[in-house]
C-alpha cells in the first residue's frame, strides 16, 4: 500500500513536469540571461545523423524547462545555504554586493599588450609635444575588497599596476588608492561590474588634478537619478539577487556646455546619454549609447584643446565630465575600431592622449594588436 | 544519453514508463530493446551497429555452443566460444586501444604511423564484458542458452546498465529476462534508489568536482599542503559519488522494470585494507575478472609463484580496462603490488592492529592511487604527490585555502558522512525505535526524496544557464 503510494506520487510528479513542459508555450528570449533560447529544432535526416539535432533538442529541453528561472534561483538558494559564497562567476559579497570573480592572468597576452602599446607610444612620442596618460581603473574586487566574502581570492591588481608602470614609459595614474578610500560610498554598482557616475567623478577629479587642470566640484553639477531599477551584468551572472536594484545618476554641469556628437563618422546627435537604453536590459549603455568604435565630441568650450581617449566601457560614464574641459574629444574603442589609430591621431592635431581602462582589461584585452599595425 | 539530464528524466523516462507499463507482458522486452537502442543512439547514432553486431554474434555463438554440447562435440563448443571471445576483444581493442598501441610503437621504434583518432563508442568496455560473460557461462553450463534474440538483445542493450555498468552477468538476470514480475514494492524501491543515485551524482559529485577542478588548475609547484590534500580528497569523493551514484541509478531503474542487479559498491572508503577495498569497490568488475581471468589462470592453486603472477596479470588488465594510457597500467600495477604485499604478510599484521590504523592506511593508499588515476602523465602525478608531502612551515595553507575550505566545508562533511554507513544505520535505528509511527517516517522519507529530486532538477536546469554579457568589459 505504502509502496503503491510512493509509486503513484512520483509518477504523477514526473508526468506533471513532463506534460507541463510540452504544454507550456515556447519562449524565444530570456531577458534574465539576455540571450535567445533554443527553440524546437527541425527534424532532418542529416542533422539527426550528425548529432546536431540531438544536441539542439537537449538544449531545447533545458532552455524551455517549465519555470526555468525559478529552478535556477532554487539552485542558487541551495548553494548559498550550503555556505557557498560564489557560483564560479561572481562572489555573493557583503551588503548585497555581487562581485565578478577574476580570471587568471594570461601572461602571454600581458606581454603582447605591453609590446604593442610600446610600439604605438614610440610612434606618438616622435610627433613631439603630446601628453600621454594612462588612467587605470581597479576592478570592484580590488576597490571594494572589504565587500568580498572573507578570504575570497582575487588577483592582486596593485602588483599588476606596478608591473605596468615598470614596462611602459608614460604617466600612469592608478585609481586604486583614490577609490579604495571612498569604498564606503556608492562608487560601484552592486549588480554590475562598472563604477557609478560618482566613482567616475572621483576619477575625473583626480585626473584633472594630476594633469594640472582644475576640476569642477560636485556642487557645480545637478545630480539627478535617471533609473532605480538597474540590474547589471553581475546580476545576470549571479542569477539570484535579493538586494535592491541599482540606481543610475547623471551629473549635469550647472554651467551648460553645448556639444554635438559624431558617431562612427555619421550619426549626429546632441546628447551624451541615450535614454532609450533605460527601458532595456543593458542600462549602462545609457552612457554614450554604449561602446562605439569612434565618437567625436565637439563642445562649446573654445579652448582649442583636443584629447584622444582610447578606452573600454568604464570610460563611458567618465567622458561626460571631460566635455567641460576640452574643445574636442575623440573617443576610440580599440575593440571595435578597425582603422589606423596612429594615422588618425596624426591628422587630428591632438594635444593629449588618455588611455582609460580597467587594470586587468588593459593587459588582457585581445584587440591591442591594432596599436602595432 | 545520460540519466542525469533533463532530457532523460522528463522526456525519455516518462515516455518509456508509460509505453512499458501499458503494453502487455509479451511486448515488454521488445519495448525495452527499442528504447535502449534509442537511448544509446542518442549521443552516437553511428556506433549502434557495433552493439547490434555484438548482439547478433554472441547470440549466434551461444546457440552454437549449446547445440554442440547437446551432440557432445567439445571441440566445436570451444571453437565457438573462442570466436565470441576473440571478436569481443578485437572490438574492444580496436576501438579503445589502437591509438595507444600506435603511439607506443611510434615512441619505441621512432616510426611515424598516423593515429586513427577513433572516438570511443560509449559503454563498449561494459557491454563487451557482459556479452563475454554470457558465452563463457553458456560454455561452462552455468547458465541456460537464450533462444529468443529479442530477449538476448534486451539483455545486451538494457539501458539502465548500458553505458556505465554495473557489469551485469547474464546469469544474474537470466530468469528475469524471460519472466519477471514488476511490482509496486520493486518500483518504489527503485524510485528511492534512483533518486538517491541522482542526488549523489548531481548534488554531491558534480559540486565537489568543481572544487577539484579548481585545485587541479592551480600551480602545483606552489600548492600549499592542505590545499593539495583537500584537492585529492575532492577527487576521491567525486569519483566515488559519481560512479556509485550512477550504479544506484542503474540498480534503481532495473528494479522499476523488474530486474534485480547485484550491488556494485559497499562503502569502499570504510575498508580496513586494500584487499577489502577491492571487495567493496566496483564489485561487478572485480567479480568479472575473478570469474573469467583469475580462476581460469589457476587462481591460487598452483603454488605461490603462479599465484602472484595471476594477481599481477589481473591487475594490469584491470588497470588498462580503465583507460588506454600508461597511468592506468601503473594504477593497476600499484594495486596489484599492494594486494600481493597484503597477501604475503601485511593483512595479518593489520588485523592485529586497531581498526583506525587500517582505515588510515587504506585511505592514504587509495588517495595516492587517485593521483595516478587523475593525471594522465606520471610527471604530473609525481609533482602532485610531492605537493602532498611538502610540509614546511610557510607552506601549510593560504587565504585561498581558507576560502575554499569554509565555502565547501559543509559539502565535505556531507561527503565524509555519506561515504560511511552511518546515515543508513541512523535511519534504521530511528525506524526500529519509532516503529509505531511508521507512517510518519515513511512520509518523511518521501519528502526527503522529493527534495533531493527537485534540487537535482534545479541543478540540471541551471547547467544551461548561460548569461550573455553583451560586452567584453
């Protein structure tokens, strides 16, 4: 009798889930993962024989599993209750901070990047009077080290910066100390690996100070909240987050500056921010409309100064601050830019070059061979 | 297809169960046969022919052996037995060992014979051993011949034990192939067994596997001693819970369909000697080698020298059965040597000592064996063993060790307890003490099984969680 009960109980359980799977409509997109889900693969003779159909069907079965997101959350809840503090992608840090785990440093890539950069820097130096600076942004795991789970291993970015300093002959400003001192303020998003506008502001202050210019003060800006439901990349890596979503702020200078933007040589806009992204998953792309190969910003500051910024996505929320100080800003993202950076620089009468990268990204980014071309 | 997948649990299994139990008895073998072929061909459609060939061949040999027995022609009997053994071993060697042999030839004679790069057909090491057990048993008269090819095909391809054992000898289920009685009692036992196996594999083995993978990729030259030990314990737990979990699932599924397979594991990590360990670890493999290699070679009956020789032969073969590479040969040899030493004097010595000494001695030797097993070249194993023994003041542990230890501590505790019979004994004592509340205990057991099942499902769904992060930093 008891045995019959168990048999029936489990048959019902399995059939319920299995029929539920068949009956629930097929979803095409997962906004949580920001990717397309596998649909029902077509049954074709050769795709069955090659095993492709089988593979796709397995992905289909898992991708379309009934209540998929809840199962995934259940898994994470179980992990956390087993005292796990990471899921291989992110740390579940203190005070609801999600902190991306670092990948091991690829030494070969490190050497390659340094070599490529040196080739480029030598060429730029031959042009004469151009100020070159690298502003290196620590990862969240470094700047907010005390938010990590206790003893959580990370890469020592301080050591990395020292190695960069000793192998590149330019002015290198690292933000580790500056940002670590402010680590109790809201300088990095909790659910994204990027810094907040405030974090970028501190970097801006530091940078202008170091190159002998005078930064605006926080009071010189109107600070306003443009979003309070930002869930970033770390959230997606975590797949379970019990804290509040992040807020996005803008710092608009009280003394208005006019500018117009040329994006990839064509699109002309008049705004540093793309509000359409505030309704999408990828809200950090609000800043400068995301990563673009080439952005040229001409401002109403007529001081004749032109700066070339070579950068990764950390710069996107930083650049708006610089528009208060330069006549012309040229922003190149080497990951998307396909042209000849040096040739471009020569034609443009640049006074300053700024590299703005995350520390690890600076030595691990795979697109730097563009500098040695 | 593997058991621990959404595809198997929620598509294949319900489909087969419904079909099987709705069909009249006489069609059930046929349904199992066809669904086993589907199960097998899912991953590797081409290799299904090898299995079918093996089925037809051994079926034919079995019938010929039986026929010549009836008309008393022992030479012909032996001839057909040899055909069967030769073909099975040829299949196995060709698919599993060709490249190993070629690369060794290339190494020794500095030749340049190109490798064949043959993909290993899933489960071939298991089903060739099973079909050989059939023909040998028919030859010896230990089991009756199977005249129905569908029934024989059902035995060879039976999906519960097809791809990772246990190695079910034909005589074990000869009766059940022809006439078995499915029942609620068996079904419910089968569910329990299957879910426990699923949990072992998905919740325990896979998780501790992550820790091992993590430590495996660290620089072994600077590995702190404690990290190295936690690493090799993790590997030991991973392989045990993975393999025994798979056997549990196989045995459980067998019960659901009315088969009683023999046990394959019996708390091997509780053993007090290596001799005992191998009576408790992968029992079906040990039995196979004992029945079909060790005893035919003469076992221990022809004097000490031949006895030791037989042990060594069996253990080299056992090693190479695990994989076509020298580290497995060495691994087998390693156990062969220890078993010989134990036979000569150590076993007697161990019996006189406290049990805990025997346990520590056994676990230590097993863990060392896993370092040979885990790395496919001997230099890496040697380096790892060095890391295990490199005790110096400033190299005991580091921050990373503390992190890994406390975030996996709970899991490790469960694994340690789960490797012993303590949980089972505990539950049995509760059952006998609260006999009058049997229904509550039964309900608790079901709730436990449901939780394990749901958590395992959650883990399986999560495996495809693959956030797309739309920009590279």
